C-alpha cells in the first residue's frame, strides 16, 4: 500500500519517507514554537527580550482571572490552516498532524498534570453549533493534550448558555460583551476544590478563556490553567 499510495505531507503534499510521519520536516520547521522568555502568567512571548520568564505589562496592569495560560505555537501557517480546517470543515484528518505538532509539549505537560485532584475542561460550544460543525474542536484537542486523561476529562461539566456570534467577526470590546455570562457550570461538585486545565484551540484576546475561567472559579475551582494549541501574536 505504501508503494501504491505513498504517504504525503498533509500541508505541502511532498512524499514522506518515515513511517508514521504526517508532516514533512520542511513544513514542521515553519512552525514557530513559543519558548521562554514568556509572560509567567498569560504566556505572551517576549521575542526581543532575554532572561527568564516574567510578567508582561498587560498582566502587571491587571492580572487575568485565570492563574496561568500557555500556548504551544504561534497562530501562523501551517498550524492556523490546520486549526481552521478542523474547526470549520470538521476535517479530522488534521488531527494526526496537530498531534505531531503538539507532541513535544505533551511530555512537559504530563509532569505538570500529576495530581488526582486535577480535571480537564474543553471550552464548550452551544449544542446547535456542535450540530452544525459536527464536532467540538476543543474536546478533540484536549484528548491530544491529555491522551491518558480518562475520567479526568469533563466533557459536559461546563456549558454555553446561548448561541453567541463567532468571536472572529467582532473587535475587542464587542468580544467581551458578546461572551459576558455566556458560560455556566452545571455540576459544580465536579469542579469545586480542583485545579482545572481549560483547553481551547486559539488564544486571541483571551475573552473566551476569561469568561470560562470566571464560571469555573465561581463554581469553586481553586486554579484555572489555560491551554491552547496556538496564540495570536502582535
């Protein structure tokens, strides 16, 4: 089968020679991994700075409601294309590629995620949106971040209370108004007293994870750690 239908890079379609490879070395080299120095709270990259992680100016002025946020890569091609295909075209063939991109991050995350008290919550979609798209990309990505999560992955603990317009169509202030009180926890017992790993695809302005964080903290979470595949920079 490999001779008749040789594996090809998902992004550029060049032939692949290594078994299990889904993206070629050239395309993988275009992925910009976020590395220290980063903001020790929101995970913002300091590209022109040296030294260790420290608080950025935004977090010094006002700390986010969540305790910490980390993203794996910049929101640039080829990752932005992969996430867009997954989110808006229900193209699950992107998942092996995203898994390969995220894989270097998963080992370090496994060291962080050790307590039996930790739980994982994907950012929810409104039911009508899930039906239209055919999937919730945050849930699928949470399974990549935490492949051995088991019952620690809380699929239905947090819900979206209304079908809000897509954030991509709005500016910063409109984004905040759009999602105000748009999330709720329906079984607080699963959240109370726990550290929550909140998973989403992209961190842009942080409005979505902020509103989710508020709902989780109101339900009794002791800490909210945000994880996204990509982060919009600039």
